[in-house]
């Protein structure tokens, strides 16, 4: 595999904690045997990069920038240059914790869509305690969708699941507000029919509800990008609320603090799979290259995981697998 | 207030734990000074009702029944008779933990819509640790919506919030996938414009995201019934997952069990507001009467809370308040 020998292009200036945590993650990744090239300014702003190669990029796309405009006007930004590195065969994959919209736009405009893809979509692995993650597609790329796009999200989501987690025939479910095929929006009812009639390397297991997202009911859950993003962030918010409440109880008195110390090792172990930082971030499916969208708050550990996932999926030819899955439907 | 002296009509046969827990809840409510009339069979199926009045209804709408068909064909069902009791001035409010769709259909068909209401919607209070609940509208009545309906949901949600929690000018937010008005689906962008331009007894505070739902960012969060239901159930699922994980850690060894006992009182106190049973259930807004939709798994405690909320809101003339809020927009 040629791609396995190429480095992962890391947007050194993307993310709330860039460039410090990003560069630190790159160094950890290289230390762990993963090939990385930083993309960013060469004027010293990246600090000590420990001898890592830097692909030069003088501009920075900020979180607040309009994605489309930023990609058009900041042609020498770290984000755009990272996407170009994949396009030009200088990197196996790109990773950014920066502006999500601009990451999608860079990948779409510089790498281009895979043939036959209506719209690229975001696949986000959701943690399932005691099981493999469930992949949510679309987790936010397309706010308004058509049913044939959702069918294609299902195909691409299944291909991604296969490449990432190894199931031969992933179970695909449709997110709705009741298990019956008669329930849901017009879009969902139409999509249900398409999924039930579709042939391909996945098994359609019917509708699931919001409460099933963390229960491991399916390998892939398909929805439009608006609903998917709301659901994803609702889960994040619930987790944060619960942690805050639990933390308050644990720190209430000296007695509860002492009791909490007994529980802490088990809690940390149980919470590890729930930590979004451990999943390696979200993935843009449907472009000609591997593009990982990390959380804006990514730490060095999250960056290492994202680099590892990007490297592995490029080596396993995710892009070819996706192209084949899209062709299934034509 | 005439309505304050009328009993709440309780569907004795609705809910996973009916009739046992439902009747038990009715008896607790009466013991607490709340007037209740049971609606259900008089053939002894309700067991010992402790002398409570029963409005006779020989049929039962099951969870699996098609809502529209069930309401048309089971004219002597407890659910339909409960709605008729409100319509006929024999009860101040109705409460059911049964088939949600059939509860909505019964209320809509027997009580009728308030003048000017496009579509009734479901308002569900979400718990906010350390604060007042945030009311989510629509939490599941209308899977496909138009922006003018959403504006009306905002008006009715604000009126409900005012009647229930007492704020003079509730803060209304729109659920989206970014805070900027340019983010979201076409429906959301249109609704944002309508809300920003609307006058009425609420303050529009802009968009919120899924992660803000439990954070107390707004008094009322408006969305379509598909997104609202998915988000609500995602929160429920996350909570359940977290409780399962925590329970596993607490029960792992004798040592962790002992430590957990120290934390338990604080945990129970902190968890109480997160318990959906404490909020009294969801409310159907936009019909000519107070209709409470309790969770299918409602315990006697949930039923008592639902009866109390139904009684109080009828006494505070929720229906008149809603009618006035709808008229604001015309």
C-alpha cells in the first residue's frame, strides 16, 4: 500500500488549543511510529516542532470565518494546503481540529467528490458502553436532505464501518420517532422505503429512536445532517450535565471525597469509551481522500488518535471502498 | 375559578403499568387533596378503587393500536371518554399514560382545536440541574412542520411556560446546528426570521444547539416535532446509559458498594430533578382543554404529579392563556 508510507497532513493551526496541543499531538504520534507532516507557518509560530517536516502555509482560517469565503480567499491557509497535500499525493490523509465547515469545504473543493456522490456527509462514531461504536451519518454536513442522498449516506456509512471496524455486512438503521415504518417525517418514510428495497453490502434493520443511539442497536444510523447534529450535541450535552452533577455530589464533603476515591479508578475505566477524544473524531465521507474532522477542543491525545485513524484508513483504502459502495447504488 | 373545583379525568387503562399503578396514583392524589375521577371499566378490572368515582368506559386503546383508527372505532374507550369529560365540563383536565398518538387524537377530535391554531404541539419540560426546566416544543406531535407553525409553537410554549413557571416574558430560543442565524435547515432559517420579527409576550434569544438543552439557556426551545422527539429521546437514552455505567462501577466490589452508600443520598437528591417522573409529563398545547400526556412507564408518583399539574393549569386557565397567545399573532 503506497498510502501507508505517506505522512498524515495535520493542520497545525486548527483548533481551540492550536498550535500547542496540535504540535504536541504530532510529536506523540511520530514517537508512536506514525508518519506526520505539519501544515502551517514556518516563521516560528509553531514553536519547537522537534525536527518535524512543515509544509508551509502562511494563513489561518479562524473558527468564526465563513467557510466558503475563507477557502476561496485564504488560499495559503494551513487547512487548504493540508487538503492539497492529499490531492497531490504528498499525504495519505488530512486531519484538522479547526473550522468544521471550512474543513469540509477545503476537502470538497481541493480533493473533489468521488464519482456519483450527491453530497459528502460526516460520519461520527458514537460510543457504545461494552460494544463497538455506532456510526452516525450524517452528523452535520447537510441540513436539508433528499431520500436518495440518505440512501447513499447509508452505503458510505456501511463502507466506512467495514473499513474501520471490520464487519462484513454492517447493520444499518434509520433514525426516526418510532420503530414502525409508518412513523416519521415524509423524508424518513421515503428513505425507509428506499433502504428496505436497496441491495448492497449492508443489512437494513429498520428504524431506531434517539434513545437507541448509545445502545448499540445498529452499526450505522442514518439521518439528515440537521437531525444528526442536534442528536449528537444533545448526547454531548447530557454527558456533560451528568458529569457536572456527579462531580458536585462527589466533591460535596470530605466524606464523599474519600468515598469517590474508591470509585474513581472504575469510573475512569468505564468512562474512557464515552470520551469523544478516544474515537479519533469524525470523518468526511464522499471526497477523494481521507479527511478527519477533529473536535475543536481536541487535546494532544485526541490528535494522536485522529492521526492513527487517518493513517489506518488510508492504508486500508477507505476512499476506494467508498467509491465501490457508491457504485453499488448505480 | 370553576375549573379548580372539577376533578381531573384520569385514563385508568392507559400506560404500561395500568391499571394498578394508575389507580394507586389516583388514590395518592386524592389523599393529597386533589380531585380525581377515574375513567375505565366498571366490571372490577380496576381492582379496589377506594370509593373513587368511575366514569364508565368499556373499551381500551392499546399501545400498538393505530391512533386515528382507534379513536374512531373505540368510541367507548377510557381515553376517548376522558377527553369527552373535559369537553362536557365534567372534568378540568385529562391525564393519560397510554398511547401518545391516540391521546393527541382523542383530545383533538373530542375537545377540538383552539381558534387560529394550525396544529397542536407537545410541550415537554426538560430538567435543568439547579434551575427551572426548559420547555421543548414540539416534542413529537408534528413530524413535518412549516415556519408559521413553529412561530405559533413559540407563542404557545411561552404561554405554557408563563402559566406553569411564572415568568412574565419567557425567553424563547430556536433549536439549530449553530448559533448564527445563517446556520440550519431552510425551515430553521425561515423560522429564525419570523421569530426575530415577531411581537408577543416572549423574548427571542436566538438559536441554541442540542448541547444547550439541559443547560438552561432558554425557557422555551422551539423545534419541529421530528427533531424535538429525536432530541428528547437522545437525552433519555444518554441518561439511561450513564446510569447503567455508574451502577456497574458502584456494584463492582464490596468496597465500591460501601463507598457508593456514602454517595447515594447526594446522588438521589441530585438526580431527583433529572427524573422525568417529577416533571408531571408532557402537555398537548392548542386544544380546548388541558391534556397531559404521561410517559408510558409512569409510576404512581408520576401520575400524582401529572394530576397536580393538570389541576393547577386548569385552575390557572391555561386554555384561555393559550388562546390569547395565539391571537397575538393574528
